[in-house]
C-alpha cells in the first residue's frame, strides 16, 4: 500500500455497529463486562480505547512498524522511552536537540541517576567514538531543531546495533511522509503528533512506533502504568489530520524551498539553515534518507542583535509569532527565548543557536504572500546600519 493510500485506509475500518466511515469518538471511561474478565476487548479507557486503537494501527503503518503507542504529548512519549532505563545508564543524544527534550533529560531524569551526554552526531564516526560503557540509548533528532542539521540514521543505527544499544529517532521535523527511520535501522520512532501529523494546531499528542513486538509490549505497559494517555477526542483529531498529511507536507516543503532561496539572496540575511541547499554539510545524507527537505527554515541576520530579531518577529502578519510548528499556517519563532530557553546560553551558542536566530515553520499559504510578508518585516531591520559593509551570505 502506497503512502497516500495508507494515510486514509491503514488500520481504518467502518464502524461495525453503525457503518460510520469516520472512526467514532468513543467518549467513555469504562466498558460493560458480561462477567469478570469477559468483555469485547476493552475494559478501562486508560488501558484501551477504540478510537486510540485505530490511530495506533494507522501510525504503525505510516512508519512501517509493527505497533504504535500513543501518549498525551511528545514529551510524554519521550518520558516512556526514558523509563526503559535505570540509574547509571547513559543516554547519548544529539547536541542541538529540542529544548524540551534536553530539559527532561537533564532536569528530570538526571536527579534519579539516568545520565545524558550531548554530542556532535554529524559524522557517524564521531558517534562511535563517543559511546561509553554505560551508553544504553542513542537519541537522534534529524533534521534537528532549530539548526536543521542532519544525522545519518542508517550509519548511526548500524553502529548502535553492533554494540547492543537501542536507538530512538525523533522524526517530528520530517514526518512519516518524508522519512521512515525504522526502515533505516532505528528501534523506536518518536513524533510530537501535535506538529505535522495533527497538522492543524488544535491538538497536543505524541506517539512511539516500533518494529519489535517485545519492545512494543514494554511501552504499552508503561503507557498504561503511568497513564499519560491521549483522550479519544485528541485521537480523532490526529486521525483526521493524518488524512491530508501527504498533501500538506508536500505543499509546505515546496513553499519552504522557495522561501529558503529567497532568504539566502536577501541582503540583510547572514545565514540560512535548510538541508535542501547543496552547500549544507549533510545535504547528500538528507537527499538519501528524506523524500523532500522539509518545511522548517532558520536564519541569522547580518545585524546580529536581539533588537532586530524582535523587530522582525513583531512585524509579520501572515507568519504568526507562536510556539510549535507543522500546522497549515506559517509560524515564526525565536528559539533562544521560546522553544530552547531551557538550554543554557553557552550550550546554545556552541551549536550556533544565537540570540537572534529566527525559526520559520512554513505553512501551505500562497508562497508569494509569505515572501511579501517577510520582505515587509525585513525592510524595517537595521536601517541605521545600511551603509555598513555587508559580508557574503552563507546558505546551509
């Protein structure tokens, strides 16, 4: 079954009771039993819910996995992965990951003895050198948030497998339409389904997809035992969003390619971060493991000041200044004060996340309107410094 067919049909059947084409919202906390332990496969809604079950089957198919496990948010899904390990174990994570992931690893789990180290993963050989005797999980995010760096999933997963180490890939920025880490050797795929999978900025949701039935059983146990489940309304909204996932992501990627090139040629922009440029350090890896280059774009200004960044952030009209990403509408954000504020400034600067870096989540609007919006916002930047010599733009 091809992807565009999977999003609509995989795991989805008309409701047997009514014939409803759309999966119903089973808004119930419990289910009738004919006698103790005898029921129709559902006993309590924390443990099972028909709407959630349909979504989990669909998500598993999209990532070519054997099972999916749904949670109330992406961080709740990450929390379940962390609970697979014990005090003294080490998580080896990419060094420019999402700020919320960093916060959970460092400020929550470190106090219970679960260690985390954040390393450069842009060559597989460096990952291999960084593996220690206590490393039990390699945490990959690719493309990374917000620097749009690329990790070679197949190469890193092959190294991990040879050492008996699990791998988890946060695939949120790519979505299942662009990238399928399980096919490249990963053990676990994580999505904040709040983003591209839901796609309409109206639901908070997370999921894990795996290819090993034993690992799925452990994660389902944690889903039930710790209780961070999504409600049936949330699952319905994600199922609804998935039906147009391929259409939305395709259009957003096409828009992003145009906007990235527009920004690279703009006289007030210093650097553009987007893996579609052939000058991007891991462009060829992105070309190999992704179907398109994604709809996230970040950039630095030549006049590298928070004041100028703030002026742009407050001057757009179609790009909404907001947290999150992956919706049909375009968003603009300031990672250092928003999504990555929990990461110490010195750590952010090490990976190039400056105080003035701006991140764009490109939506599905008309691209000419989006460029006009950015042009108007950029026009008000650095007017007092326009006479200064402008360095050559770098695009990567």
